[in-house]
């Protein structure tokens, strides 16, 4: 469960390491600088707006939980699959 910007940064760091990415490799892949990613992982720097979002969620008794995204072709697991497609 994530309730602070620092929690999110730590979760990103863990996920990056588990994926075998260096900070530079992930930064390149995400289109951000390594310095930005480093600050983000530390829960510092460009987190003001995210911090406000997390504060609002916390005030509501809610938190963010990271889960692995489904594979792009996992339509069977998508509860919204077919809702926006044209009819038969």
C-alpha cells in the first residue's frame, strides 16, 4: 500500500531493480533524466502535485496499490472489453 510520495519512490526503485534496469536505462525508457528518476525514487523533487494527490487520497482513507499491468492482449481478463466496440 502506498500512502506517501516516498512509498511510491521506494516501490518504483524495487520494481526497477527487480526488472534489472539501471536508473539510466529506466530513465531512457521513460523519457526522463536519470537525475529526475533518482529524486523520484527518493521521494523528493518533482513530487509536489503527486504529493497533493496522495494527501487527498489519505484524507479520504484511500491509498494507492501498485499491481502488475495486464498483458495488452489480455482481453479475457478485461471487465471493460467490448463495452466500447461497435455492435455485431
